[in-house]
C-alpha cells in the first residue's frame, strides 16, 4: 500500500490524497456518491476489487487527517503530519 498526496505549490496545502492498495490495472473508476461532483473516487480492477481510493474534497480530507492525527501512535505522528499538514 502507498499513499500519494498532491500538494498546491502556492499554499502548500494537500489538495487530494490517493491510497493505492494494489498494482493491478485499473479498469474503471467510480464515484462514491455524486458522479457530477465526486468527493471520493474508487479505482477498480477487472474483478471489481479495489485498486485505490482518491479523496478530492479538501474539507473531507482535512477531517480525515484530523481524525488520523488524534488516534495515531506517537512514533508515527511525524510521518502523518508530513502527509496531513492541515
């Protein structure tokens, strides 16, 4: 598993976060809720297994980061702070 954050070069804020679970080829991408304005996209392989998840909504991403920071064990806080500076 790996996580990739896109960062706004001007503000330094994380704009989206992609968590990749496998290296399988992506066959389709589906939105979690609203297809016209997706907050979260899920990439699926040929068997409809999850390849990765992308969070696009900045306020949702901040909420996820805040929740993670509260619960993460001390040795990992620095790594999470690099990924979730908000």
